[in-house]
C-alpha cells in the first residue's frame, strides 16, 4: 500500500493510546438516526455552540489589549476601537455576539419546550440547559461593566442595588458582589475575573455535559414518555436520517448563515463608547441591557424585596417545569396545548414588561400622535404645541448607532 | 486502628484542607469600604472642591467620609444633602429651574431639606452640615 | 514641685490658646472667602437681579426697559454702575450719584471704547487699529453705534449687514470692504456648519469618528477668535485666522472622507461574507444530495 501520512500518524498514536475504541464509539453514536420531525429549528443548539466559540475567540483577543482597572479600562477600550487593527471589528463582533446569543438561547429554549424535550428521561439535560441560560445571562451582566463608561457604570450601580433589599443577607451579598460599599475598582476586578475565567470554565463544563447527555439520550421523539423510544431501524423506516453526516451538514449550513449574519451586524453597526464613568454624576435615563428590562421594569411596580426575588424564581420555576407544571406523558405539542398556552402567556407577560421598560421615560410618535411614556410605562398624549420641547431622554444599553 | 476511624480522619483532613482554601478565599474577598474618602473635606475628581467656584443656585457633588454629598449654594448659605438617591442609589442633582433636587434614574424629587416630593423614593435624603473653609468644603453631620 | 495635674492643665492651656489662634485665622479666612465669592459671584453669570430693585431705573425707565432685554442683564453680568458708576441700590439721589461711587453719568465719546474694553479687550484693541478709531471725528462710530448701549444682544454677522450702510453709500469702498469681510466670515461659518452636519450624520455608524469631535470643537473656537479681529475692519488680518479654520476643517473633512471610504469597504466586506457563506452552503447542500 502506498504510504499515507494520516494512516502513519494514526498507527503511531494507536500504539501509544488506543484510539480505535474511542472512534468506534463516537462513530456508532454520531451515525444514529435522528427522528424525522427534526427540522431547521433543531439546528439552534449547534448554532449556539458555534457562536459561543466565536465569543471565546473574540473575547480572548480583546483580553490582550483590555486593562481591567478603573483608571485604564475606558482608555484601553478606546485604544482597541481606534488604534488596534480590526480592533473595532473584534469588539463589534463580541458585542453583537452577546445579543444574538441571548436571542437564540431563548429561541432554543422555546423550541425545546414546544417539542417536550425536557421530559423524562431528559430532565438532566434540561436542568443543565437552564443552568447554561443563567451562565449566558451572567456573561451579559458582568461583561456590561467592563468598558467602564457612564452607561456601564450606572447600569451596574442600579442592577446591584436591588439585592441589598433582601432581609438579613442583602447588604452583605451586595457588598460581596461589588467588593465594597459602592461600585469601584474592586467591582471591576471581580466582574472581570467572573467574566473571563469563572463563567467560561462553567460554560465549557456545562456545554460538555449538555452535549454528552444529548448524545447519550438522542433527540427526543414525538411519542409519549410512557412508550419505549423507537429504535434506530424504526426511525430510519419512518424517514429519519443519521446525525452524521445528514444533520451535521444541516447544522453546518445554519452555522455559516448565523456567522454571516453576525459579521454583517458587526461590520455595519459597530457599537459606540459613551463618556468615561463618573461616579459623581448620574446621566439621564440609565437602563440595563434589553434582556434585563423585564426585571428592571418589574422593580418599579412591586416593592424591591419582592421584585429582586422574581428573576431567580423564574429560573427555578423553569427548572422545575418537568416536575411541577408539565407531568403529562405527552411530548407532542398538540397534546399539550394548555401547558404551552400558559407558558406562552407567561412569556408574553415578560415580553410586555420588557417593552414597557424600553418605552418608559421616552417619547414616541405613533400614527401621527406623540406620546410621553412615564416611568411606569403609561403613555400620555402630548399636545401638538408641546411637541417641539425636549423629550425625556433614555440611553438603553450601548446599542449600535445613536451617539452617546 | 479501626478502618472507620482512619477513614474518618482522612475525611476530616481532606475537608479541613478544602476549608482552609475556602477560608483564605473568603478573607481575601471580604469587601472593604470603597469610594468614600478618608476626610471630611469634599473631594471632586481632581482634588478638594472649593466653594468659591460654586455660583448662586448651583450644586456640586463630591465624596467625603460621610459618602457622596450634594452641596448647593443658596446666597451666602451652603446646603448639604446626601447625594445618593434613597431609591436605587443613583446620584441626584440640583435643578435650579424647578428648584428641586432631582434623580435622573426614575424621577424621584426632593426639596432642599431632603424631604421626598415625588417617588419612587420613600426615604428622605440625609441633611448634612457643610461649611466653606480655606482648604475647601467641610462636611459634617447636622447639628454637630 | 509641679504636680501632674498642673502639667496637664498647662498643656491644655497652651492647646487652648493655640486653638484660639487657629479659630481666629479660620474666621478671617472664611470672611475673606465670603468677600471673594461676593465679588466674583456676578462674574460667574448668576441669575439676574430683579430690575425693580435697581433704583436708577425708577427715573431712567426707558434705559431700564431697554437694558432688561440685553444679554448683559439677562446673564447677570452687569448693572448700571458697571459702566456709569454710582450706587444702583441707593435710595437717596445724592448717595446714588456721589463721586465716591465713581459716578460718571453719560460717558464721554472718548471713554466709550475704554469702558466696553474693560471686558471686551480684544474688540477694543482691534477697533483702535481700525479706520474708525479717531473719536474726535464725529462721523466715526463708537462701540454703541453698532452694538447699542443698553439693548446689547449677542453680536452676529447680521449686525454687519445693517450697520455699514447706515453711514456709507452701498457701493462705496468702505461698504464693499465690509461686505467682503462679512461674506468671508459667513463662508467660514457655513463651511463649519456643513462639516459639523456631515460629522454628526457619519458619527452614528462609525464610532471611530468620535475622536474627531474635539477637532471640530477646536475649529469652532478658532473661528470665534476672528470675532475681536473683525473690529479692525481689515480683511488681511482676519485672513490668517480664517485660513487656520480652513485647514482645521480640512483635516476633519479628510477623516470624514476616510470614514465614507471605510464604510464602502465594509459594505463590500459584507457582500464578500455572504458570498462565502453561499458558496459553502451550496457545497454542503451538494454533499447532502450526494448522500441520498
């Protein structure tokens, strides 16, 4: 036989570490057929994994030039944006990546819920998934402070004030989080460490566990949990195709498109940097990033001590979904309309809160009429004569476009 | 020695090692005071703030050992108020047009004595004694 | 034999007297500071004094009414005594116009430029170099001829439009000279406005242009430097300043052009990205077809 480099390497390795059993196991598992109902929505998981890898990549590059101190952080981000070659693009991709990942994570969660993928025996996979959502939100929360501009600083001040209202442990919890009595240099140090090493370690372990469990169980069928899951021949007969190569090709195509979309956003709408953080001056209309708006708005309606417990409670309830709220054996969406309806309504309420959070303290013109939305999100019609005046100002997140 | 006893001691050794690491981390991470300056002089970004540069009906915020303080000039008098809004901690500012202390975050309003004129704040701002001196503005608790 | 308590009280006594010294010094310093703030408060542009409290305006109500509309009054910069002397709050006429207050009444023609020049040093200096500097010639204007004495507003280029032709025939050399200066200044201002508008528009999509904003601000303040020089009514003198503005704006415009080119390049890059994606997706699809 002709000498082939890859075969040679494999033979050399085989003597030192038996790869054959590993490859065999992987091949057997990856070529298992996937149920026929698996459509393009099921590529969201892989797309998420790919985008998280891109975040890791852009994040590492940013880390090289970023300086995590109150005195240097802002200037280092300016340096990245203006001086470092393609620095603006790397930062832009990292920023847009965070938004796209949150959107896709929520869509992925919705897909799993609709198709009953959280039911027995996949409750562990679901739990790990909810933990991953928390980790993703944690990334967004800690990363937000790092540019150390006014929006970053004051958004973090407001976001970290709320836990202090918890009785007994509240103030200490807050002080531990921010490393002192107010947001300052120690806060940046803590948030940076959480963002660049602790959460990535958690992310990698959880993603690994998540993938392991998924490969172990395979994609959930549409039949109920009281019936045995169809075997490989059954699935093939019903029209299912092996994961490798058919669905891997599909996932790859989806990943290409997603990265294309991310690059387009990053190229055409790079984020701005506001003014450097001034702990003595709070600018008008500080709001958190859009995925925290529902919690932010809720805090305006209910007492702080109640409002601050709702977001973790929502995550816990989500975790308990397969145990408390949806114990039926059915997986098919058509047989779970009540549960899906209730969850849809809950999602709509959360979405409405977020919308109110966005509209509050802004002036909007709709169908020729101008409305001033107050702090609770209630619209007030503005008389035509007053329209020329200054609207309440809001500066939400850092967004692309819109000068600070 | 009994196996269980040996195991117990091994377990305790392991746990106490972990505990040692945890304790060290806890001590390292224990939050200290931050942001407040050590003196009762009102400090701005680049040093002590001076009352001389404060115009009539103008306010300025600085740090002191009592936290962040808002100082407003009212004629010859200086008014001192706690500068952190009692709602969610944003820094308030003096608006000479409306003659109210205003918080930019959710619209809380206070008067010159720190009383709440409009929510969502519920607690009043602490009043502070501020006196203009040679080195700058000195901050102290009201009544002493 | 000095008992311990005597030592303590001696030290305490010494501390007490030192304390008293410091106390007096502090009080003196406080009084000095208050006096200083009293003197400087008006210069900081505080809110205006109520005109009804100004005694001069009780009799000189016409001038008072005109003065109230001026920028000098509304920004709390000046009161009657700053130009005319006197005590504007004294009720008795003799006290109000006493010579000790520095009362001069209506200023003489030769003093007008010096009075305005106390604050507006630049314009006064250049006016003294210009064609109208000879106060003895009654045909010549003084500061108040163009800027008015009480009804003083923010000076604009429109002032040049109406002022020159009040005395000069509209096609004469002086009048055309004024027109030339004015149009040169207007040209610079218009150039600045155009560049500012472009910068604002492009800044939205290109964060790198945020660095250019201070450069535009610098150009704007350089243009403002031409204002006092204009009073010499000499086109050559302003030319240097206006050229400086022009070159500062040229640098800004260069950055703007770079930004537009950069945006074009980025648009091509996006096209390239999608082309790349399309090619790869095509091959993935082809592979999929191959398998079936």
